[in-house]
């Protein structure tokens, strides 16, 4: 299983309840994404397998659940093309200065577009924080101002 996959073992849960619980988990994931990021960004694909109908041992049950999860994932609307502008991957060291702070921090710009960028830093900056980014280029410096839209701790 990958880092974004998990297994729920629920002995004695009636088959008709399994579908309801899966729907509840999907809704929880959707609401969590909205609460944390302010947009409908998270989805959950569920693959269900019931003993003994779908398998006689853990390996068979996991294989069937995994197969069904990927079928469900393929049936969901694609979320990969929801950006307005194409993204450019990069790795550039920049200066990052929060509004009101005295000294800039070094940060890594790793992804950018006309609509925004992704910056890695050890500083904790809450959503809404105003920032100034400074890029050093051969003939000087270029600056951009913006605000933190979303944070991704642990990236």
C-alpha cells in the first residue's frame, strides 16, 4: 500500500452499512480539504471487499479492495486539470520576507505559474500572511508581493 492508502477492518459490519460508512468517509475527506484549504481539493476513493464473498484470506481481500478502489478513482472527475495557468517546475533560492518582519529568510521556489507559486521554507506562515519575494537575477533583483493562500506542512 502507498502512503495515501489505508485499510479499515470492520468485523461484523453488515454489508449494507459498509457503503454508508464509505460515503461518510468520502464526505469527511471532502470537508477536511475545504476546511483546511478553503476549496474542494480532497477526494477519497474507496475499494470495498467483504469476507467471504470477495476473498478467503487477507491477500485476496486486499487485492479485490485495491482493484475496486482504482475503478472508483478512474470514475471520478479528473482534478488534475483544474489550474488556470500551466505550472513550471523549478528549484530557485529566493528571499522571502513577511510583512512587518525586519529580515528576509531564504526559501526555495519549486513551482510557479502566472497564478501563483509554491515556496518551501522552514518558517510557519499562516494563510493570509502578506509576503515579499525577491529573486536575484544576473543584472539585479526582481520582487513580487503576494499572500499565503494555503500551507502544506511537512512537504
